[in-house]
């Protein structure tokens, strides 16, 4: 499905991003495992080593998605290494949770800068490369929190709702240039962060999900792979919820 494609997956040194990187390489893509800071380098390199050991192609590149200069360098290095850029998955994101009453303006802006501004910067830089090629796929990551809101996550929910508006606008502007732009909206997905939730709370959360299980990184990866494929060429400006029926 992704044979000979080149993909950047932001924030892919661990969690869902790492799962997407592994999945894409199994389908034949070469991937850039992106990480934001030096402290994440070892994790990113481990993902790359695992992919290569399994016969895939990958490199690790550092870039804070909130920095236009660093993103431009990452895209330039990607094209230099692989000759092109076909797919961008905007997975990088952070949380700084607290109620609105207790949330600082600094923490609100920090989440917006990474989750929303970061998605804008990476999309803007990648889309121009893709447009010049006449082909590209951008998959942004929204969230069920961006659809419903969530107590203690005003910053995160706002950023993920903004990602949807960004997706639709990018889709309109780049469709005629052969670039599709869509978004996925994960629900409760198994990650190290969700694994740390106390068992009783996890059980209550799972009971609210119609399919009665948490999602796996592979659930997100499979959807992103489809949206990143040639077969999805007539789909653009859409949001694909992946939440086990929690939001319908």
C-alpha cells in the first residue's frame, strides 16, 4: 500500500507515533522518526534500529515542530536522504492539564504552539514540497477532546479543534495540486501515559466504550496508512474518528 513512499511522522520516538512508523515500514514506506529534543534521541534511535532490523528503512531526525527553521531543515534532510517526501503525519503533541481556573496562560500557549502551530508549520513546509511533486498526503492528528471538549484540557481541546479547521483549509488550498489533507481523531488509545491510569478508572473508561476495549497504536496507524495511500486520493478535508464508538 505504501511501497516506495517516503513519510515523516512527527513525535515518533515513542507511543502512537512510533507505532505508525513501524506500521508504515511494514507496508513498504521509508520513514523519518522525528523527535523534538536531545533527551528523546535515544528513544528515536531505538525505533530506527528496530525498523532496520526488521528489514525496513528509517532515519531519526531532530526537529521541534514549533520551530519553522528546524522543520525546514528536517524536510530538507528528508528529501536529501530519500529523494522526495510523499506523506506527513502530524502526530507530535503535548498536554499541560488543569482546570481553566488554574491553567496559566503560559501553559495554554505552550500546548497551542506545539499541537496547532506545530501542525501548521510542518504542513506548510511539507505541502510546498508535495505540491512541486504533484503528489502528497498529509494526515493531521485531532482528538475526541477536540470534538467534545474535556474537563481540565481547555488548551489541548482547543488545539485539537483548531487542527480540524486547519485540515479543512489546507485541503481546499492544495487539492488541485495533488495533495490531500485529512485528520484522524483518536479516542482512548493504549500508550505509556494511559497505562499509568489506575485500574479502576481504566475499567470505568473502557465500560463507556461500545467496543469494550482501548484502542491500540496500530488502530491509528492503519487508518493513517489508508489516508496516506494512493487509494485514498478522492478523500480530502475529512475527519476520521477512531474511538471504538465512544463518540458517534
